[in-house]
């Protein structure tokens, strides 16, 4: 059954970036923003940054991540070889459109900063407390709204949520019965936690 009333048709996924080969084209402020977003969430992500100019702040940030490669030079088509993801963050729309055409031909997923129409995926705002991670999307319409939602959720989710996650894992492991029984018991436990609030 198809639900045609859905407005945001993006399918959220959480990627294991440490198992992927990522190319980031652009070493300016936006490049630094994209690189830090990836590494804050996946500190072992393998990222190659190619840019005609790489900001000193980006260089300084990348020093803490030995697997990040910085190459201050023009983009070359061969930079796309063996890449799983490409993120474009330059101030050159023509270069972005050109690279996007090649990534589409090669079936490489591509994100183009500030150009939703060219994106295969968006980098959403992230809330993380321990092992709990929540991705927020506005379908590319308002990064500011996504940021505000992140701040709101970050504020209301308790810092000790990790303890709750650990306890729920132990409860789940101790439940006897089939999958349906585990769901029933976990629903009861979590429902009572919400009702206490």
C-alpha cells in the first residue's frame, strides 16, 4: 500500500563511513563544515580532500585524523576512482555540475553543498547522546530549521540516556520467548518510562 501523502520522501540511513572511501572536493569553510560533520560522527572515516585552496583551519582540524588525506590541487576525474561517496563543497557551480554528471554515470552517490537538486543524499543535522543518534531532515529546504530542531532535541534528551540504553539492552537479552514476546515486553517497559514523565 502506497502512502501518497508523504511530503519528505527521503529514506534515512546511517552509514558506516569508516568502511567507505569518501572524496570531499573543496577546502574552504563549507569543506571544513562537511569534513567536521563526517568526522564528529565517524572519527575513523577515510576522507580525501581535494581543493585548489585548503584553509589553514581545515588543515589544523585534519591533523587529529591520520586517515584524512589533503591534496591542494585542481580536481581530476581520476579522483573519483574507487570512491563510494562524493561531497562537493566548492564555490564553483560549473565544477559541481560537471562532477555530478560523472558521479551519476559511475553510480557514485554525491552530495552538492547548497544545491539540493543535484544531491543524491543530504547531510542532516545530528543529535547524539551516547549510542542514541537522531538524524533530522527538512528535505533540503531549511538547514536553519534542522539546526534549531537539533538544539531542541539535544536540550530535552537527558545526558544519561546511555544508561537507559544499556538497561534496555540487558532487559532485551533476558526476555524469553519469540520476537513478538520481546516486542511486547519492551513496549511495556518503555511505555511506563514515558508515562512517568
